[in-house]
C-alpha cells in the first residue's frame, strides 16, 4: 500500500474542499418566488406542507392588497418596483402609448425601462460585486437604465420546474459572480385556473404541484448549504374568480364597433373612441352599465384608490366587469389559446377562471410568506400593500430603495432587527 507524500495529500484536500465549498456573496441573500394566480385561500383547498413549513419557520400575512388591475404584468412590476401602475406605466397586459401612438405588447417599450428601477437593477447598481438573477419573472430580462441582470432566463413554460429551481439556486453558488438576489416565477396555478376555473379538480392538482416544488426548493437550499443563509419570500400576484359563458356579454350590442378600439382583455377593457365619437361611446356604455354587470369610467372618474388615472397611458374610457363577469373577448381568447393548447371546446356548461377585477374583491387577493435569517419566526403580520414589498426587499438586501409608492412601516414587523422608524 503506497502512501501519498504530505504535500500531495494537502493539495488534494485543498482542491476537494474548494470544489465542495463555493463562494457566496458577501451581501445579504434574497430569493423571491412568485406562483402566478395562487389565491390567498388556496391553502384551505388542499394540504400544503411544503408551503406551511416556510410559513411556520418565518412570517406570513393572511393576504396582501395587490394593485389594480389585478393582472399579471401590472402586479409583478409593482412588486418589483414598489410603484402603482400609474407610476410605472404597465396599466395592463397591453397598453396604448400616446407618444408612440400604438398598442404596446409585452416588451421593453411597454415596461418603460428608462423610467423605473426594479429591485434586481437596484441591487446591481448598489455595488460592483452585487449580482442579480431573474428566472422568467415578467419584465425581468430587459435592460433597465442600461443594466441587465447578471443571470437571466426568459419565460418558457416548457422548461421543467425542477430545472428552474436548480438553476436559480445555483446562481447563488456561482464560482466567480455569485448572485445575492434571485427572483423566480412559475405560471401556475394561473394557466390551469383560467382554463378550468379556480374551484376545479385540475387546480387542486396544481396546488399540490406548487406545494411539491416548494418542498423541492427547500431540499435544494439544504443540499447547497443555503437554507439558513438565504432569505426566502414566497408570494403571488393575484387571485382568481369563476366565470361561466352565461356571464359573458358583448359591448358591440350597445355601441357600433366602428366607433371604438379595445385595448387589453377582460375583465378590464381600455376603450379608445374614434375621433369625434367620445361622447357617443361613453354615453352609450354608461347607459348600458345601468342594467348590465359592468361599470364605465371616464379617466376623470376613476377611483383614486386604484392609482390608475395619473398616467399618460390612462385610456379615455375604462370598462370594468363585475366580479364573475366578462366581455366577449374572453370567448375569443379561450378559443384561440386554450382550445388549441388543451384541446377542449367551450360549451354552455364550461367553467372558466378570470382575474383583473377591482383589487378590493377578496378573491383577487394573493398570499405572502417570508422566511430566513433576517425574518421573524412563527410570526404573522396584518395585510399590507404589495407596493410595500420593494422597501422590504431593499432593507433585506441592504440597499437604498429608489423612489416608490410603498410604506416600509407596513412591513418592518416582518424583520427580526428592522432599521429604526424613519
């Protein structure tokens, strides 16, 4: 039996140790995970031991107050920037820009990348050795003020969830540029709830899948030695309501379709009347709304609590369906997308899911859980606004937040040792 010389043995031990212990950022670590459309009360629909473990180990709120409209793009951007839609300009899943004079769909122009500072950009601006990772978060792969996240992966629903988790957590362990902030997005249970309704067996199955991937996330953090080093925030952007075909109506039954253009989708439609038809369109829809299940607002009439009116992109007229109702575009959308994807046909007995309604509606509310070294254990806080999260993220990361619409005092109770008030 041969014996290696001491210097050789030492070198082998050093190499193995170096390979096993990857460097971590010297800055506080934060992982933000969003499950699209996970309504706050989905916890009562099926056992969620994976999510509950993070809840028990950390702090949670019974729900949070999201922004209007309660849609994916506006809400994810408000979470990331601390701004209301009227401030960041993402007023829906598509918008009309009066300066560019055209409808903007998902892309850097819609996200006004020179005018806002998302948390991943703020983090990298704070120091040269701060690195952010964005895994499929809406709007997260664009360059803001010329800064792109060090690590980023565009949304692709065909990518397995486990791969997303493994890649995102690996970013914290990168050998030369370890991330200290990672945001991670999952498109469920939103996609399934739209197709089958939020109370469907299919959604129950996805609640289970969300819980399973949360357990997998925890195991990934444990295996990489990150569980007690990374602050984890689990949240959603909005809830979901049930809609049936009998509750879908067509605005062209009340006004000639040649008189206006529709931007975005149910249940909130941005109405752009053709020139000279502003009063005709508004009056006709306002009259119809007296007996139909929707409301109509001129921009000057929009509720202040929506924080929707003070944008150059605010439409002249906004039509908002009552909870559980929708406009004709939902049928067209369903037949174009969901019928092709799931090979199902819309019938009078179909049950659909929809969100975007007034953010005062309880079924539109998302959930919030936080856990980690900087977070209180076994604690609960009162509901707060999702725009408050930006200041919470900033304090956890140890950076100065950009100007925002949130209030840190609403969330300071989440932290073990928060900075002094003010």
